[in-house]
């Protein structure tokens, strides 16, 4: 009678999974055993295993999911295959850059317009006549001027 | 005559033949000693003998065996240590 019957909890002593817990899933031979759990599912020489007290209720050739369920009842973690995810190569995306540049330009134009508007509103009435020039924004001050003047006239009349 | 710093034996010598037929001496840094098991003092397999600057250029998986105490203990000493730990827990 070997100790390594189906469902026996063991610790691996050799290889990269050494020091981790596993369960015997299948008896292959006198010397070899199929093992699963917190290790890679593998055929293992019993010389590389150290049996523990506990046994789990498992069928012969139990799947990895059944082993996982049994391990979680004991509060043990299970090794899972990490499938590699190909990460995208970092690339400069031109379209976005151009968009950003356009947005910046628009913002600049808006600012300029604002500044022009403010500069034309601020000057005093005496200088306004000299400031008016042949720019595109001439129409606005022209429309504003008569209103202002009419208001001023009204004010003067009231006085 | 070589300079004083080259006479101490701190650096290893490399004899290089020049095109004129003479041999000159180049000096290189010595390699570190081989890695040994911390328990039984055996030489470790799978640990390259390189200067630390060159080791950083090697991938980590090529620098030591991928197992607990890899690059510190040899495999037999590691097994003994694991067995001890497991049996103490029992």
C-alpha cells in the first residue's frame, strides 16, 4: 500500500513548484502519480512528494475545476494558467495630435477675438474715433456705437 | 615598466599581439568567484559567473534557477530544508 492514493494532499519538493501543495489525481505507476492543485497539472515521481495527513474526496482523474472546488473548501489557492495577452505597441497617433492642434488653434482664435472685443470696448469715447480701423470686427463697434451715443444723448437730455 | 597600479595583481592580464608582431598587455577586471551553496558550499549550477554590471543585462530567469532558494541553495539542500519545514508543521 502506497501512501499516494487518490485524494492525498502532498507538498512538492522539487522543481519550480517546490514547497507548494498539491493533490494526487491519478495513480499511473508504482513510482509515478498525476498531481494537480497549487501546481502545474503534471506527472510526478513520488520521490519528489511529501505526503500530508489530509485527504480530499476526489474521483479518479478529476478535472482541474473539481480540484479547485475541493481546494477552496480547505481555504487553499489554486495555480491557474496565465494566458499571455499581447499588449499593443505604443505608437504615435497622428490624427489625435492634429485634432489637439486644431483645438488649440480654435482656442487661440477665440482668445484673440475676446481680447480684441475687450480692447475695443475699453477705450474712452474721445479716442474711439481714432482707434476704429479697417478690420473685420469693425461692424460690431459700429453697431455698438450708435446705441451708446443714443444712450448718452438720452442721459444728457435727462440732465 | 608598468604603472604601479598594474603591478598589484588587482587586474587580470590579457596578452594581445600587435600588427607589428610585438605582444602588449591589456588589463581587465577580474570576474567574481563562482556562486556556492550557502549550506554545503558546493558550486551552484545555472548561476552565471559575470560582473554585476553584465548580470543586469541578462534576463532574470537566466540569472538563477526558478525554484525556492534558487541561486542560494543547491537542489538537494533546498529539498532537505523544505522537508524540515513540512515536517515541523505536522
